[in-house]
């Protein structure tokens, strides 16, 4: 038996990959634990856009996440990512183009008619995708339960795979928290079909369609371990950026807000680590939905080989 600690994106992907490999697995959820921070994610599968600031390993390995999610959950939307900037920030768009790959220049209005009046040019990353993170995590959980995987409290009984995120900081000395904040709004006045990233020198943001006029607007990156609700500054900055993308966002209804602590290693690259008999899958930073399936697949291969050698 393998006991996976935590039911966020890292834990559910690990449990799924281990179950796919035919290994006996259970998921341990601490009593009264807060909802996993991964439920607040944008749900963007955007390895090429991430190349603007992430190491090459994220771009290269993260590409495998799209097929993994499509094979395991419904609702993956392969509409690509559109990157735009206000005319005064055109230099940022040129810089983004130089720092990334697998894109083409477009007139944003040709892809998203609602943006035609606001932006004359943009970058389109056609091989990227997005999904609703809450729905995706729910689908993984449901599939595991149908397979007979137990979700329970209490002590683990098998080999431990620790996917607790920032809660594992006492065991991982170099794990730090990076605070992220997001909004969800609803408006019938904006019609977007794919994630739109706005480049801005102070308030960059992304807007991800959730369907039925709902949009997730995210997300701040604050080097802070402060818990608690979203700040007024974050609300103002995110809404200001969204207004730059489309003025109708000023009249949108704010239907949800959220803030959470992303677990991050010093190089911001998610990793598998060993600590005696315990295996950690952690450090997801802002790459959880992109890298959790990749590490989970690696974990399953590793544990399958180890168990085979043990017998």
C-alpha cells in the first residue's frame, strides 16, 4: 500500500498515476485541513508562455501535461493562449516574444472580436489549453473513488508519498510560501473563449474563461507567507488590469475571491525528493497543473521499479 498525503493537485495526480500503474494506493486528508490552494489556480496548461520567466525544464517537460489531463478529466479546452499589451507597453510584447517559443503574431480581434478595439497586435500560443481546476480535481477524485481508492483521515499505513504543499515545510527546510490572490467575476458583456494574458509593467494579469460569463482573474505573486483573505490592493490591481483588457469588466459582479500560499523551492521548479522512506512531491510554485502530472508519472515509474526489485 502507498499512502499519499494531501488531496491537492500534486496528491491527486500522484494517486492517479500510481493507480494507473496498478499499485495499491490510499489518500490521507488531515481533519479540518483548508481546501487545497490548487483549487484557486488558473488551470492554464501554458508551457510555452511560462518560458518567459520559467526554466527550460518547465517548458520542455510541461508539454506532456496537456495529453495527461485530456486522458484523465473532461473539460480540457484547447483554444490556445492570447498575449496582449497596451500600446504604451509594446516593448513588453516584443520582449515576451523573444523570451518564448511556439507562437505567432496575430491581430487579437481576429481571435477574440471583443478585443478588436483595444489591441492592434498580440501573440498567439496555439498549442496551449485551459480547464476549470476545481472541476478537474473533482474528476480525479471521483475516478479514484470509483476504483476503490480510500480517502480517509488518520495515520498512513503504507509507504508515504508526501504531497502536502506548504504544510510539509517543517520537513523541507528550503520550502517557502509565495502568496497568490485571485478574483472570479461574472459579466454577460465580455465574450472571451481562451485565456488572455495582459503584459503590464506593474499589474500583469491573466483572464481565464470559466463558461457562462464567468472569468477567473489572477494572480498576484507576493513573496509572503501571510495567510488570510485577498487584500484590497490585490483586488484593485487585478480589476485595473482586467479593465485594460476590456472596460466592461468594470461592471462585472465579483462572485468569488481567494488567496493561498504556493509551495516553492528556491529555483521555483517542482521536484520529487526523498527523505528516508518518505518521498516528497512538492514545490509546485505556479506550475502545479503543468508539472504535477509529469512528476506523478515519474513517481509511478520509480515506485513500480522499486517494488518489482523488492520482490
